[in-house]
C-alpha cells in the first residue's frame, strides 16, 4: 500500500492510499491514526481510491508546533487533494474528522462529493470539557519529562482511564476488550506535546459552527453512537439539524469510535448512502 508524506499548512501529513475509483478521504478522531479506518479501506478499496490519513500531529504525521483553527485544519484536506492531483473526494470523518469535515464541506463545496460525518459536533466545548482537555495536555507534557518507568506506572493508567471513559460505552468495554487495549496502545504512541496542541485546538478552542454548516449543499450523512459519552446523540443531532437535507442515523451498542466498534454496520450505511447520491463531475 503506497504511503506518502504530504506537505500541508499543519506540517507533513502521512497518508496511505489504496484502491481505484473515485477518491475517499478518511480523517480519524484525535488520539487515533489512519488504522482507525482499516475495515473501511478493506471494504471500499475495490471501488474507491481510499486515502486514510494520520491527522495533523498524530501517528507518522509531522508533530504540531502551534495551535490552529478549523480553517487551517480544513485547508490541509485541500492541500492533500492538490498534492495527489485529485479534483474532489468523498469525505469520511470521525470526531475531529467530522468537525473538520463539516468545515471542509461548507468552505470547499467543489472539492467534496458526499460527506459522512461520525460522532461530531457543531457546538463549542462546555467549560468542564475545556478544563479537562487542558488538564490532560498539562499531564501529557509533565509525563514526557518523567523517566519512562515512572511514566508507565504513574501517568499511563490515568490517561488510559480518561481515554476509555471518553471513547467507549458499556458494550465495547464488555464485549471488545482487545479494542480498548489497541486504542490505549495507539494513544501512547503519539508525540505528547503535539497531541496536547491538537486537543486544545480541536476541543478547547473550537467555534460554534451551526451557522456555517447551514451553507452546506453536498449530500451529508451524520452518524452517532448511542453510547457516545463525548458527543451524546442529542448534540450530534443538533449538528445534523444545522445541515439542510442531511440524513441522521444512530448506531446502537456503539460509542465514539463507531467505525471500529461496528464496522459492518458503518460500511453498509456508507455504501448505501454513496449509492443513493451518485456524483457526476
């Protein structure tokens, strides 16, 4: 599978490209990487050119050096398409990918076919969430200065507990212990300072986007996890309501990472949506 390091406004972005056909860009949640989409790449690569990225500052992408806004985050998508020589793509995003995806779809309508936005929000972060993210960022910066053996014993259990409560609901915790372990290992693989900058930018500083989203004209499917502790169904539904003509589906027995918690369901929903909204350009 070809891998690329694509220069963008927010540093070099690592992308894996597979398959043939119309392009599909897959932008994952914060604290994850392109492997969040493994099951989607496997399913769609026989009909689409899948472009799964490590988001800015995560995975093999270049570490972040400063805070950013959603306009800069959206610009990365355009720069990725330009560098690959692609005119437009279907856009699939989870959480950060959904929020940035909404910005992209509103600001760059000619570069987006259809958009599938999962577990996202158009609202500003509540005070409690902002404080929590800032505390997590400080903990991460502190842990980076600790000897590795101390960091593993002291800060990692705290981070794991926080991430598990943020990402997963009772079904995944009960039925998919391997998944929670996988995500924990992934979280600890990122550059700590870079992830902190991303968290403060995406969560603590995010704007209200309801008015912007009203400008979207592309077909949009919004997915929510019934058990999502980070963006509950009501919050995701308000995002969907801001986008005229969007479709909204709630996935039972799944939480914040629906693409890996319920991949067969998610793949079927995306497949059906794209079939019903063919793009001719």
